[in-house]
């Protein structure tokens, strides 16, 4: 064993154990932790996988290597849709995913990822950190032995890629579209058909006609997938995902074994990563949008107001039904919908009024 | 000296100094640092002073107390407008302020706080973290021995409190208003007079008629000052400060003396604090707005489009003149204005389009 290895593997406290000065808190403070972070994304996937990497890096660096966090892409250790269970069981100490993947555990998880006509990134974080959202999220995951944290946001997404023009609500009838979650339920009520196809197969499905349309994320991720080659129209805005939150999952038992300073490092890193992702998407989306418009001559079109009005009406119904599925869903719905009412009032005279003024 | 005190004040490495295992890196890793953070705000001032407190707390907690950061309100150690010099000289290791206060050092500082008709909070952070802004900011402060970091954002502010209605641009002629910075220059070009009055005297100045109008921040801070008692009209949007960034100043020499893990703690804490402040303002502004409207019956009015168009035209002139003051200002202007053009294009089909759709 090399001397450096010995120093790394031996806590400083144990070196001093012969003196009267060693205390349990110092022993704990110098213990080495090796954590695994399983993710719902392909390794290094832009925006999402890279955010998991950043989060792991920040924790490792701030802890001076006392926690080493190793990131696993989807399927490397567990498949994407088993991330929650892996963290719950302690197979991995951390996870990085989106809460709507776990609606099989509880319908209410969907409130912590994306709600059609819901909150924007900025509003969502305001609700989580200052509107009681975080407390409710912790309560929801508590029975699973998981501590959640917000670790990123994609911002307003795009409505998606379509092979036909959408001029009125009837154009959605019979449309075969990949659109998951609550947005998918809204499309079904508008007469469309939702198809569940993994990201990697969307391109060929659009090409073959198995799909008429797909939503994905926004220009940054969509450009990389090359959808502009197989779909004519790129619609906005992303009514179904106005501010999709990504989550860090932390195994509660592993967290409780950390000394307080490392606990603070883990949670603070999540908050910093949360700031980072929305910044990355905001910057990269606009670069990618330029490439799509100027280089690939993509037709970027707005969904007509009448279509949006109808989708909003259907969304309200779908979200209200979700609220009534169980008491926890109702409790979260009541909190977020009260917050939403107020934040829209403020948003109308701040963000919206300013953005309108700037575009006059 | 109590045993705990002895342990706190003595580095672990020095305890082990008699052994062959002590190394410089361990010695450095266990050194105690006592840092002072001077601020441009009254102690505990909501949103701003509380963010300084949070930042200090996060650094102290994540470091396990190896850096203890003590926060000083304005005037406690140095006056508000000497924060920059205090950090530059090393009187304090950190500062918490707004970059536009330092235009006497360099006109270009103003690009890192608030620019009329400039970037929103989300866009500003995108430019800083992913658009080259942070690198330029570091370059700007380098000659002063200061490392800057974004540590918060107030979001879109309000246009301010007025004792008369603003129906057209001529209503701004002769208006005596407290509005600092670039926004103030715009008002002067619109025929108004700017008056420089400290925050604490604004209420009585409005009451006595020494002022016709004042901008401050937004509902959260404005409600606390009671302006609703002495001004009839509350105008929006805050065209002059659409996303005011707050800064952490770090003395470069003090930073370089930290081991790498603590350096990471300091910078990551700033990024997390940056996420926290905009969340706090977004949540609290909407609560306060409700109180202003429903309890105090405040008339909340939009500035007419024609007035906004004229203010925007004047703002473009003012900002362009700033760009031409020196090569560094030009370099920063070129970066931010190119980013702005693209981000507006993306914002028009994402945030703006979604907010409009939600309000249909």
C-alpha cells in the first residue's frame, strides 16, 4: 500500500486515536463515502445526463473527495424506470430522474415534474422553495425512504414536431403522437392517439408514418435527434410541459449516515445544479433554434389560440381528476393551485408585461 | 479553554504533526478560516440581506465550520458604497452588493446588474453561466483583486410609485423621480429629473412632494416601505430593471489561500443562493401584490405601449453610448447584445408564448 493510499483510506481521527483528542464527530467527519448515482438518461445526455455529472462533480469536489459520487447512465446499473426503486432499496445512494416516471408509485408524483398549463421554471422553484412545495414532496417520498431535491429544469418546452398543420382542434383528431404523462391524456381527450415509443425510435417512427407527431424537449435536444429531417412543422409553445423539473433522489439512510457538513454539500449542490440546468437550456435552446431556422429552414409555427384554449380546458379537467385520486394528491393540488393563481397574477404584470414591452 | 474550543481552534493536522503522516495538503485542509462579508444592504433586509445571511450559512455549514463567514450590514463595518473597496483591499474577504454601484470603477460594471430592456433573471443567468458573461465579469474585476459571482436576482421589478397618472411620454416631463443608474439617464432624456435619495428617506420625500415618483424593487420590498400610503399609482412593468443581478465579491488572495474543496464550497454556495433569491422574490412578490391590491386598494396600472416604445428607444441610445465609453465596455456589450438578440427570439416562442397561452 502506497503512503498516499494509506492516508486516503485511514481517517485522520484514527491516526489521532491514541491521543485524548479524538472524538466521534471527527471520526465521522473523515470517513470516506462511495456513492452511486443511477440516472434515467443515457450517459452524458445533453442537459440531463450532463447535469447528473455536474451534480456528482460538485458533491465530490466540495467534500474534498470524502464522498465520491459515480454516475451511471440508464441501463448501466439499472434501467431508467427502475431508478426510484434502486434508490429506495439502497442499491444506489442517489438517483437523477423526473418525478412523473413514478406515477405508478403515486399519482401525485406528477405535480413535481410537469403539469399542462402549470408553472414555469421560475414559478416552480418559487413554489418548491418558498411556497411549501418541497415539504410536500418530502412527505410524498418519505414512505419510500427517499429524500427528493429539485436538481434542474428544462424551461418551457416545444409543443412538438408535426407532419401536418394544426389549424383547429379537429386537426388533432386521429393524430398519432408520442406525448406521455398528463399531456398525453389531454391529447386523447382531444381525439388523438398516444403512442409510447422510446426516444431512440422516434426518428424512424416519424419517417415510416407510425407516428404523425412527437414532442421531445426543445431545440437543444431536438436538433441533436434530427427530427427536422422527418417532420415538416415545429409547433410552440410547450403547453404540456411549461417548466419540467428534474429530481435528485437521495436514499434517506445513506443521507443520515453522512456528517452534517456533507449533508449540506449534497443538498446545496442540488440547488446549484438546479440553477445550472435552466441556464444551460436557455442558452443552448436559442443557439439550436437559430440553426433549425437558418440552416435547416424549419417552419416554426404557433398553435392557434383556439387550439390552446381548448387544450387548456381539457388540461384543467385532467389535473382536477388527478387531484381527486387520493388525499395526498388533493393536498398537493390545493397547495400548487393556490400558488398558481397568485403567481399568474404577479407574472402578468412582471415577466409577461416585460416580455411584451421588450417585443413592442 | 474548553476542550471543544481547543479542538475547533487547533487543526487536526497539527495534532498529528509528530507523526510521519502529516502532509501539507492535510494541514491546509484543516485550517480554520474566519471571513467577513460586508454588504450593501441593511442587516437582514428582506431578499437581499437575508440572501447574504443564507450564503454565509451555506458556506459555513458545508465547510463543517472550517470557514466561518460573519455577515455585516451596511455601515456596520463599512458603508454600503465602500463594499467593493473593502473586498479589494482585503478588509473583508467577501462582499454582497450590486455591480452597478461600482460604475465609478468602470462603467462596464452596469452590464452585470441591470440594463433597461435587457435580460430577465433566467436569461441573465444563461448569459453568465453559458454565454460567456461570467468570464467577462471575472476579467473586469481581476485588476481589483476581486472574483465576482452571481448570488441572486430580484426578477422583473416594478416601474415604480407615482403621484400622477402616466398617459403619454409628456407626463414624464418635469417629473422628479428617484431612479438610479441607466434607467435614470433614460428618464432624464425623457425630460424628467432624477433625485438621489437614500431608501430610508423615500417615504417622507414622496409625502412632502420633494419627489413625484420613486422606483424601488417590487411588491415584496415596496409593501414593507409603505409607499402605498403616499403615492396613488403603482406602475408596471419594470422596464429599467428586468432582472437585477446581485453579486458576491470574493477577495482573490483570500480565495487562493483556501484548499480546493472550500473554494468549491464558496462558488457553489453562490450559485445555490442565486437560485434561492429569485425563488424568494417570485413567491413573496405575489403574496405582497395581493395585500397591496386587496387590502390597501392600490391602483396597479400598466405603462402605455407608446410610453414603453419611447423609453425603449431612449434606452437603446443610452446603452449604446455606454458601450462606446471604453474597449472593455464594448467587448461586454457585444457579447450581451448578441446573446440578447438570440434569447429574445427563443423567449418569444417559449416563455412569452406560454405565458400568453396560459392567460388566454
